[in-house]
C-alpha cells in the first residue's frame, strides 16, 4: 500500500506505531506538548488518515480506539522511494555522492553502508 504522509501525519502515526490503540483524548494528550494540537486537529488528522487507509478504529464505547493499519516499515520505504525519486531522479548513487561531498557521513555510517552493500552482494 502506497500512502504519502505529511509531517503532521507522521507524528500522529508514530504515536500509534508505539503499540496500543489510543482514543482521541489520549492522542491529543500525547501530541499536544510537541505540536500544540487540540482535539479538533487530531480528529481531522485521524479522518484524513482513515481515508488514506493508514488508520482504523474499533467501534467500541465509550470512545473509539484508533490503531495503525499501515506498517511503519511500509510507510518508511514508500517515503524513502518518493524522496529519492523527487530529489535525485531515483538515482541512489547521486544521493550517496551528495552525502559524501557534504561530509555528512560518519565512519559509523560508512561501516553500516558497507555491511549492507556486502550483504546485498552476497545475496545476488
């Protein structure tokens, strides 16, 4: 499932990906300190996310409980692909070259990437 999430939707989804289903009141309380959002903003965001198929709710009482229908790994993969396509024309090599040129990679990053590439090479 390909779903594009806004920055705000990522924040809300991150709360839902933490585990248990949450009510609107619980989500508002959790998000308010970092976002300043009130209940109506959270309701609007949940409605949009339900429309995208990223969130579901139970019909329980006294309050609906919302949970993620979209896996975090799937959202991250789609976001990464979208970014790569948008900024670097889908070319991973261009992105890595830009990272190297800007000295944005630490030795730990380089070691991790090397291990990933070696593993991919072995799988081929």
